C-alpha cells in the first residue's frame, strides 16, 4: 500500500490494493462501512475506477472529470443503491449503463453536460426513488414514457439553463406518480408556459426555479394548474430575477385556490407593490407559513396605497431572513401585516431598532426571534415607547447575535410581557455593566452564553430560572448568594469559562444538571457538591486536575453511588499536577492503598514512629535549616516592614490566618482569590516545595483573569532559571518576561528595595479597587523544603 496523492477537494486518499482475477488493482477511492461505501469525490477521475468491491452499496463520484458512463463502468456493482455523479462533465450515458444496477434507489446527475434526458438508461431502474437530473443543458422538458414506469419515484429534480419553453404534455408521464417533491428549473427568463403543463403533477412539494421577468402572465396560469392537487409546500426562486414587477395585473391570483400551507420566496426582486399583492393573496389563501429569504426589496416609484393597513394575514410563522434592506419590515409604512403572526422570525435583516408603533402591532406574536441584527440597548428598550399591554401572548424571545450591553434594559422589557418564559441573549456584550435589574416573574429559561459575564452579573440575573446558560462568557468566579436565591434552578451550564476553584459551600438545592467543563480549576473533593442533593448529571472534563486523594475519593464515591453521572468521563479528564502525572488520564490515576486511607495511614505511622524518630530528627534538622532561614526573613523583614508602614499593610501568616481544619489548598485558594497583590519570594528551596508549586499555579490562574500586574516576584537569592523543573514552566516564563525585584545583601541598598516594593504594592487604601481603605495580606507557607510568601488583600 502507498498513499494516493491529494487531488481536488477530496484531500489525501489512501490507495487500496485489491486482487481481482489475479491482477493487482490500485483503487484511488476510500472505502468505508465495511467496503459498502466508496468515496471517490474530487479526485479528478476521467473514468469510473475499476476493481470496486462487488458488494458496494453507495458510490460517490461527484466533482470529477467524467465525460460518459458506459455499459462496463458499473457492471460489477449489482448491490449498488446510491450513486452520485454530480458535478462532472458527463454528456453521454449509455442506454445499458445501469443494466446491472436494478437495486439503485438514488441517482444524482446534477450539473453535468447532458444535452438530452437519459430516459433509455433509466428504464431498468424500477426501484428508483430519488432522481436529480437538473442543471443540465437539455432544451426540452418532455419526459419519455419510461418515467411513467418509475412507480416508486418520490423525488424528481429536472431542468436547466437552456429550458425556455414548457409545453402542455411535457410532464404527462408523471400523471400516476405520487411525488413527495418535484423541482423544476428553467432558463433565466422563461419564454412561454403552456396552460396545463403542471396539471399532471401530484406532489406535496413544488420547487420552481423559474424567472418570469418577461412572462409574468404565466404565473396565474401555473397556479391554476395546481388546483385540487395535494400540494402543501410551494417555493419560488428568483421569481423576478432582473427587474422589479411594474405590471397592473395581479400575478398571484389563483393562490387562494391552492391547498398549499407553506409559501417560500427565495431571492428575486420585490418592491412594495409586488409584496402587497403577494400578501393580499396569502391573506385569502390556506397559507399559514410564509418565508421571504434573501429577497432584493426596494421601494416602488409609484406606490399604490389602496388597502394600506388592511393587509394582515393570519400566519403561524413568518420568516424574514438575509434581507439587506430593513424597510421590508414596514413595506406599506405600517406594521399591520405583522398583526396576525404567531411566530415572527427576523434574521439578518440589518435593522438596528424597533419603532414604538411596531410593538403594538405584534399582538398575536408568541415567539419573536430578532437575532443576527444590529440591535443596540437604546433601540430595543426605548423609554419613550409605551409597552404596557403590548405583546400579551409572547412566550419566547430571541435576541442573540446583536449589540446589546445592558441587561437592565432587557429586564425592563420582560416586565411588560405576562407570559414570557424563554429568553435567548447569547452572542452579545452583556454582563460588563454594574446594573440593578427587575425582571418579569414568569421567566424560566435564560441563555447568556458568549457574553462578558463577571461575578457581579449574578446580582442582575432573575431568580425565577429553571435553566441558565453562562457558557463561554469569560466568567472567573461565582456568586454563591445567587444560587441561594434561586430555588427553581435545575440546569446550569458554565462550560468554557475561567472559573478557578469550586467553592465547598456551593449550595443549590434543586440543581439536577451542571456543566463546568473547560474551566481553570484543578480541585474537586467529596464535599464539592454535597449541598446539591438532586445533582444527577455532571460534565466537568477539560480542567487542569490535581490528581490527589481528594479527587480520587470524589470519583470513587461517585462511581459507588452511581450519581452524579459524569457525562464526559473518562475521555476529557486529564491530570495536570503533580508533574509526574502530567497529561495522564485521571482514570489511570490509582494511589497506593494506604495513601488515601487516612485511618490506616495513621495506624501505620504511629507504629513506625518509634523506629524512625532518630533518623527523622537528624534529617529534619538538616532540611529545616534552609526553611527556617526563609521563614525568619519573612517574619523579621517582610512582615515587619509592611505591617509597620504608615499607613500599614495587613499581611496573612499561615500559622496565624489560615482557618484551622480546612484543607490547605482551600486556604491557599481563598487567600489568593481575596487578594489585590500576590508576592512570591523565590529562593533555591522554593523549587523543591510542592505547596509552592500549588500556590504558583493558583496565582497564575488569578493572573490570567485579572492581569499579571497583581503578581510581584522577589528573588531572595540567585536562581538558575534554566535549571528549574518542568512544573515551574510558568515561573520560567514570568522571570523571562517580567521585571522582578532582587533582595540586596548589602544593607545600604535595602532601603531602596523597600521603596520599590511599596511602589509596586501601591498605597494600602488604593489596593481594593476604589474602597476607602484596604489592607494587604501576606501568606507565608513554610515547608520542610522551602518557603513561599504571597501578599494578598483582605476583604
């Protein structure tokens, strides 16, 4: 086997070596589904490959350079059921090309060079259900009697750029065929349509790609041919492709006599007069879903104002999408045509405000989707508008992908809608303002993903929610008080944020599903979700986990109880710490038996203490010397200088200020999180301390969210940066990219050091981000191998 060179859109393909009649055959296609699918797309093939497996059921030969299909090309594929020959240059298909493929159900000939409809070749395909032979240059739409024999045919697409005339008998062969979809394409400007041409059709969907710029009178004739048919869906593409309709006649007359309930206009030119005529006929018809997609809308030079304000069709759904001119919303200078609409979708219509008079006309709207526009705060909630009593039926509101920044403005709107239950505000710029919000009491579902949420945003969120999505919103910490005020919250999505730790006091009594994957915390313990008694589903992968006994205990208890179910376990759970387990799957982490069994470990330790005390005493004396030197410098120099300053800083010492009985990492995290500045005092013994590494990790996570200006490095003694272990990669980066302070041994230079340090810390009253007075804490963690000092701000 050898690789097949990349070609076309198919990318790199693997060559498959097959034995056929004793001859080695090099097959350029990729095989899948146990050799039942052949993928030969975009390989610049000029002929159908030889040696394809005879059990092949699906074959994709699209986007190649095939010119013809001969009798031998597919003769060895008797099991073939799907064949895609689209986007080639096929001009000839032999009459016996499909003679061996009688099981074929799907055939695509789209966009080739067929000058004639290949009826003889289709004769053996009695099982054919789906046929697309459109966008070919044949000039006649006449179907051979062969099509009358394709009794299983359900989807048929035909026509092309040279088809200018449609005769009455062209489609007669389809009179007994019950189609689900019939698509017809003509030339850019249809020349003639003979009455009765579509009267043979029995289809539930009709797609017409027919430009009637020069033959608008053909449209009423075509519509009359569809009377009494089982038609449910009618779609026109480029109805007027080059010119705006200026005629005096109503081209949509006859629409009211059809059974169709869905009408779609895709592309094409519409002016006010043409749209008014369309809506007048829709109002009299059975149409309940109307779509205007990518149309080119313009004002009419001579506006026919007759009936203005009286056009208000009753529609279950109205879609306006991808229209560059927002004037389409008030095509007749009013919004009355929206009065009878239940579901209104205005997507990418380029408008940036909602006029006051529009709200009052949308009295029947239950779902309003105005996403992907240019809406701003002042124009979605205008204090000059009267909102009382408007939109009394609204239940779902979608404002995604706009330019909103104020939650308070949207909240004010919700108070006027007595039934609003669901609100989608995703992909905006919400959450960055300090606001007070008052929400309507009926809101149950809120999507705020892809915004700019902070912990302060929780104070502006409704407490009536059952579903809340704050994913991918740059959130770095949680507000525990919000969850205590939200007794109905059942599903919470926090994926893809920057949350750095899970508070042990997190309480949410009704929460059933929680997603916190893709954040920055590394610790989960047995007690992390203890106050969530109903939690059944947890997604928490893609976090930098500390593989410790706490994580192991949490996972063991979770598996034993069977809840919460870990939705992304084990594939997205990876160890980040300690260094020896970096990139190891958490599922592979298995501590030795006594490591995480505290009672057993204590018993063993007590039994062995007497034996080991002498050796440990000597060892501890040796190791403590270095540690004691660092700790004494912290107490004697750093704390004395900062706490005796005027005004004084306040520092935190682990033996004085850590909460007794709490896990040490919880103490570390809490002090760093409640800080304005973090000081690291670096010495040679620093790099040997695992606790120092943990504190550096959490401080780095803080720096990611709040900025590296909050981290101050003090080098107490020379350190070889290049010799630091791998786990101190962040420290190497900071030392290589940031200015740091060096503790001078010479007494004469030390006053300047203290002046520099106080300058970096700032005045104690200014560290808290605007508070009147803020003290500084310092956390000193002394181990048997080193000392780290962290300066933080108390709250």
